[in-house]
C-alpha cells in the first residue's frame, strides 16, 4: 500500500475564507484507488510555504505528494514554481496527458500548468484547484503513478 499526502495551495482556504473542497476530493480518489493518505494540508499561495510542505512530506518518506491549486496563470498561482525549487526533474508526460484529457472537456485546458516532478524517489503531482479539474487530471495519470514510483525507487525497467 502506498502512502500519499495532499497539499491544497490556496490563500482563501488557508485563511478560513473558503472551505477546501479540492483536497478532500483528491484524497477520496486516492483512497478509492488503494492509497493511504497520511495527511491533508492547506497552505497559502506562497512559494516558500508550498516548498516547505513538499519537503516535509518527502523527508517523512511520503513517495506521492499531490498538490491542488496554484497551476493557473494568475500572479498568485505559484505551485509549479514552488515545486521546482525542491524537485530534481520534471516529468513532462504527466502535464501533457493531463492537458490532453482536459481539452476533451474545456477549450481553456491549455492554460493549465499542471505538471509532475520528482524529488529523490518521490513523485510530486501538481493539479488544478477546482475539485472537478483536480479529480479529472489525477484520474488521467493515476494509472502511471505505481510504475513511476517503482522506477524512481530503482525498480527494474522493462521495455
């Protein structure tokens, strides 16, 4: 059983001005697919706060960190930048696949900066902030995550 952590990146939710709906929706999808979610965290849209939570999760041995929020184009959308301050490599196919699936539902999908990156043997997936977008994007890549984690752990590569 794999353990995951969900981080919601939202100024409004972190200040109690809005209920976090995306984090619980992502957690529900992960649990339904056999993951254990050890914790859900809400942080403001601040690079240092987001990066610190990603580090805290991976330093605790969490191999899958899923963020929701902050992947758009507004000035406060900084989750991809925060992720890359603590991650090693980007995994372009995850973002490409998430946008491809989203394009089936909305012509605005190309404005999303959803992505995935690696930090050591951990995978960090940045999802949109809307509950529907977060669940749809995670659903698009969920089948890839176990193999990605196996590869990151040094597992055997089969072609």
